[in-house]
C-alpha cells in the first residue's frame, strides 16, 4: 500500500509541474471560464475530464505497444501540422468574433462572442480536442510519460500500480485547472465587460501563437 501512495504522489507532482506551464489547454480553460457565467468554476474540472479520457486511451495504447509509431518522424510531423492548424483556426475564429463586436448580441441571444469551433461541443469535448491538437502532449507521453510508466512498472497485470499512476497524474491536472477556473470565475464580478473582451483577445492570440509554434517546431525537431 505504501508503494502505491509513492506512485500516486510522484505521478501527482510530475503532472502538476507540467500543468503549471502555460499551454493551449490552460488558455482554452481560461477563455471557456470567462464565457461561462453559471458554474464557471467547474470548467477546469470538465476540461480535465475530457483530457483524462484521452490520456486513459493513450496509456492503454502505450501498454499495447503503439509507442514506436508515435515516435516516428512522419507521425510527429502529421500531428504537428494538423494540430497546429487546428489551434490556429480556433484562435482566428475566436479573434474574428471579438473583432466583429458580437459580445452584446451574444449576451442577448445566446451564442458566445469569440467562441472557438469546439466550444459548441462543451468543455469536456474541448479538453479532448485541444489536448489532441497539441503535438507536445503526444511527445510528452512517448518520452516522460512512457519512462514514468516503465519506472513504476505499470502494466495491466499490475493494475493497482496502473490505477495509482493514472489517478495521481489526473489529480495533479485537476488540482491546478480547477483552481484556475475557480479564481477566474470568482473574479468576474470585479472586472468590467471590456476586460473580458481583452482577456479573450489575449487568449485568441496566444492560441494562434501556440498553433504556429507547435506546427513549425514539429518539422524542426523531426
């Protein structure tokens, strides 16, 4: 039992350290929280629920031996190109909505200004899609993630260790993202409406920048 707590704790710390670094998923969480007036503090948890579902799939995939395919230069370039283009498209859509000044219309009729293409699917689906679009998320799993699984001797046969590793990892993400969405949501009352547009604009530009960087770096590193 003590060994399982060690696996959980170390997995938690590694995931938390990664979650603290700014990236597309954090940017999406902030933007989504700003556009969610009711129970927006739960946005971080819902985004991580989608993220966790995808990570559960990749953990199973790694255990089934797809690691070598994901490490191939062609796979890295495909993921980088498609993912980067998707992030750029999302950021441009958000920015275009803000520049058209549709915030007042959105508040009155329902659609949200500056919404990205996957926002209509909800924060859970958004968590899945934004994670998939980030080439460095894939790279992390075939390097650090895979190494951690080997270090903890994670396998289907040793399912308690697998559960401790996975739950610790997702708890690390949840701790930070739920904190972020809660703080952003609580700050809504003290921020004028124009500040929300500025924040969404910053998020949109950041997503475009992430997409361009990740797409280009996939070719430079492959």
